[in-house]
C-alpha cells in the first residue's frame, strides 16, 4: 500500500512538473505579445496628440489613418481599443494568457498619467 501511495505522489509531482515546463514557452510568447502590443499603442500616441493639436480635443473615435501603415497586433480589438474623454484618452487591450483573471485582465494606457495600468473587468 505504501508503494502505491509513493507512486501516486511521484506521478502527481511529475505531472505538475511537466505541465509547468510545458507552460513556460507559451507564457514567454504571451509576455512578448503583450510587450509588442504596448509598444504598438505607445507608437500611436504622437499621432493621437497631432489630432488633438489640430482639433483642440482628442478625437472621439479611432482614426483609421493612425493604423494605415502599421501591422496591428492580433490581441488588439480595433473597434474598442481607443476611448476619448475630450481632454484625455485611453488605449486598451485584453491581456493574453491563462494567469489569474486572464480572461478579464485588461491593460489600459492612460494619456494623462502616461502609464500602463492593469485592470480587471468582470
């Protein structure tokens, strides 16, 4: 009986260890995708600021000219990644991965603070 318990514990341990090792390359890919998406959004900031200079406030909708010569990352949903509040704007994307709250985790870039903040949507 003791031998069976040892084998069961060892089997569980090996399964967990193998799962963690298999997850690491996937997690690295998600982290890289997250950083590329942040860089993409930050590269749009000068174009958004130009629009504000011309109009006095930030545009209410995304200008497709901002995206025309760029490769849009796959995790950006172009229909809802830009929000304007008149005197400021927000860029956001849903975070990839299977981490805690992964299916509701959102990265938001706030123009006023000029920083990324992770939020959760429920």
